[in-house]
C-alpha cells in the first residue's frame, strides 16, 4: 500500500474492488488471446483459406449484435453478477474444446460452432469491465484507472499470444486447453470478490421498461447527444477499417507474406500488444494531462497511416516495428474514447450506452468479411491500403463535423 501511495499510476489500486478486478480481467484476457492463437492457426491450417479465417474472426464478434442487451441485463441484476455468469460460460466452452482436441475430434465445423457460441458472450466482457470501473472508481482516478485496466488486454496479447503458441508446440492443443480452462476458473474466482455497488437505474424503476423499448431509448439518447454520436461513429470506423489488419488477418500475414510459423504469428501479435501496453502505462501515469478529444482524433489518423505502411512491408522485422508503434498509437486513441463515453453518459443510461458502444464493434466483423475476399483477389497490400485510406478520410470528416465537441480547446472533451 505504501508503494501505491507513492506511485500515481497505481492510485486506482487504493480501491479494494479494483485490486480484485484487475487480476481477474488480466487472466480472462490471457485466456482469450491463447484461444485466439490456438484456434486461428488451426482454422487456417485445416482449411487453407484466408476467407475461412476471416469468417472465423468475425464470429468472435457476433455477440456485439446483442451487446446492448448485456448492458441492460447488467443494469438489472448487477454488472458483477453478470460478468461472473459470462466467465463461467467461457470455462465451459473451453472445456468442450479441450475434449475435442484431446480426443482428436477437432474439426472446422465443431470449432466454428463453439466459436459462434463463445462469440455471443465474449465481446461484452470489455463493456462489463468498463462499467465496473466506472461504478467503483472516483472521478479523479478514472483516466488512470482506464489506462491501468487497459493493460490487462494489452499485456494479454503479449503473454497470451506467445504462451498460446508455445503451449501448443510443447504440449499439443488438448493440454494447452487445460491451461486455458484453469485460467478462466481462477479469473471467475477473483471476479466473485469485485465490488457490487451499483447505481439505481433501469432495473430499479417501479415500472421497468421492456428490453426493446430500453434499447430504443439508448439509441435515441446516443443520437441526440452530439459528442456521444461522434464517439460512436469513430468507434465504428476504427473497428471496421483498422482492427482487421492487425487482428485476425495477422495469421495470413505471418504465413503467406512473411513465411512464419505459429510462433512467428505470436511474435507479430506480441509486437502490436507491446506497443499498446506501453501506451496504456503512459496514460496511467500522465492521463490527467491529456486533452482526450484532440488526442483521440490525432492518434486515430496516425494509426491508419501506420496500417497503410504496414500493408506494404514484406520484411518481418520492419513489420514488427511498425506494429509496435501502431499499438502505442492505438492506446492513445481508444483509452481516451472509453473515458469520454463514461464521462459523458448519464449514469442511468451508462449500461445501455456501453452496450451500444459494443454494438459498433461489429464493424470489425464487417471489415473482416469484406477484407477476406479482397485479400484473396487483390492481395493484402492493396486491401490494407483501401481500408487505411477510408479510415483517414472519414476520421477527418468526423473531426471537422464535430470540431466543437471534439477539437476546440474549450470543449468538455478536452478538459484536463
């Protein structure tokens, strides 16, 4: 505790709930990344199709279509309780996949089916994490807390990617999934100790509204709030045009462009995640000095520019360097965006707003479904260039259209 008092970046750990939530989120994120490497490589090798890989990647985000319902469920039964149920389901699905690999029954069809079921739940995990941070963290700790919280996902892409590849190489997919299951179970045990304080919102009203009406209210609230609308559009854009190139398609880049094996793929993922982790740590240390709106817009454009350069690189070492810088810039785009959403949203609508935020993550699935066929027909370089240029143009349009809310120094989004 004396170390926490001396280091400003560790201030969020003064909150008891966060001391349980952070390691729980960390372990869940590690398991996500280990699964992603194990299954992504299995699909690519067993089918030999980048289109199948893109479809598989898009299935991981199927749940974004129903994520507003998770936000409303969290409002009703408590976000901690809902997150515990979700993490229990991860362990069950991982156990089924473990049985398939141990018994040599693993095939693309059952893997796709289980991935679809997992994809219905897992995308909302980050929503529930952010909501719990927003509920339990004092306002003056919020930017630091979001930076520290983001390190769970960023470090997981390093540890999870490298350990996933290493475990499969050393133990085989079946025993690797034993580790994945154990990781999920420990995460669940820690999540049970997270704070349960929640706001009196939709579920506590005398006459609760129907889920469909509540969803309509969430969309109306987002659309009627200019800065909220701009944030949602930008979130959709980066998920559609930026993340596919540094996400599921990295398996294709590793195998077909750089001629690497599964371990090489792990290193590519780890380089992007290492940059993201560096950015998250920097924000946790210097977050209060950041003008969130301006930082988010500038770094979104820089991220698309780096993706454009990455699309044409054919040397693995240079690709890893660009990925590291892209990951760093990505953190300075996405963390301020998450903080602004929590800061702007009315507490009574916060769960539903974050559910809508996760809904726009489906832009990544759309981007993957479009980029897969494009890569097969015109190659990765041209596909990456098209997506990156689209991202740059529309980020500039968002910045110009909502400059009063996001760019002007006097805007609330740029308060320090």
